[in-house]
């Protein structure tokens, strides 16, 4: 079984959905950000402050490659993990990629009180708007696209499962 890889902007629910999807399919769930934190022995804001985003992105690529190599896992990724072509190629080669979406308004609401995401520092609403504009289309490469706005967790898991089964039967992936 290939990995199921969840991508999407911050706040789209990748980690929550990934955990529920893994439980439902009896697969292991691994979160890329958690793996980075474990590897580095410090939080993501600390990594950004100490060594900057470029360093974080290098670690992100290395850890992603390791997680995908394990196989048969639900792998949830950080919102910026798709920014490197190399990462996208790895995801497509070693997994079925699922992109989660939500409206800008919904994302701002979900992220409003967040303090753990360095890229949102300086005003969540403004940063979400800017980053969403900068990242327009970066999740389009995923063969499965799911809008999470207004949907329950169980509906989202069902929708993903249905599409994964369809694609697996078609022999597309
Ligand atoms: C980032 C998203 C974060 C985390 C880091 C950078 C991004 O993950 O990887 O703060 O560039 O969008 P989540 O999408 O899980 O918040």
C-alpha cells in the first residue's frame, strides 16, 4: 500500500484529518512537523528563530524523504512542504496525495489565536491573505482535492477514503 500524503495550507486540518483517516484505515499516522521537532529537539518557532526558514526547509525535505521511505503510512505535512519541486516529486512517487482546502475566512477563524506558526507572526489575517495569494495553485498537483469548509471530520474521512479506493481500483496510482 502506498502512503497517503496530506497537503494543504496551514489550518486546513491536515493533522486532525490524517489521524482520523489513519485510525479508520488502520494505518500508521506520522506528522512531518512532529518528526522535524523530534529530530531537532526544539520547536518549529525555535528552529525558525535560531536558524531561519531555509534551514527548516532543508530539514523538512530530509525528514519527508525518510518518512515516505517507510511506506504504508498516512503522512501529514506542513503547509509549505509543497514549495520545493523535489518534495512534490517525492510525494507523487511514493504516495497518493490528498490536498485539503478551506476558505480564507474559515482559515483565519481557525488560526486566529495561533502562536506556534512563525509564518503567521505579525497578524494572522494579513499573513494568511498574503501567503494564500503567494501560494495560489501550489496544492493543485494533488490528484485528490477536498474542500473541508463546513464538513464534519467523519464526512471528510469518508470522502477521502472513497476517492482513494476509486483511484486504487482504477490503477491510476
Ligand atoms: C508552514 C506550516 C506549518 C509548519 C511551519 C511552516 C508553512 O505546518 O510546517 O510553520 O510554511 O505553511 P502546518 O501547515 O501544519 O501549520
